[in-house]
C-alpha cells in the first residue's frame, strides 16, 4: 500500500485545515487507519485512528474535541478535519495503515506510512 497525504499548510491560531490521505496503490478499505504527527525535536505522537468501517474513532488527548477523523472507503481516502488549531499543533502529519484488526496508538504497530504533510499554525 502506498499513501499520499495532502492538505497541510500555514494557518493562523483558531483556524482550520482538512488533511487527506489517499491510497495511490492498493486499498485501505479493510484496514484501521491512523494519523500521527511529529513536531521538530519531538517523537511521533498519536493523533487519531479509525476503524475499518469508520464506526469507531480514537483520539489523542491533545486533539479531542477539535479534530475529527473520517474515511471514504469507496475513494480509499481518510480525512482529518482539524479545527481550533493551536501553535502546538504545528508538526508534520503522517497517515498510516495498521494491518492488524485491533486498535493501537503506537506508531510501531502501523505497517505503511505516507510521506507526511506539514501543518504550521502561527500565533
């Protein structure tokens, strides 16, 4: 599976962005999908994950209530709607595929990763 993340950019505090993650090769419709982020000098941080059907979603504590994950299996695409953005949300955001059927918020449990898209939130 090859993933292509897009939608990053520069936004002011309080603004919104929607990230997309599309499968350019293979399908992601049968996999749990996750979003992670990495800020400069920091380790990967779990952001969100979604079940194969989209019925179950998970969020990291720092983004709960502000971010929403969704998916369109017909389009092999996962989305991350980010609202009320803060400067501390600045990071490279990555989408990833978990090939196991159980949920995980550990990056090492995800098998395939996209190239990342940069989100910068100005104060």
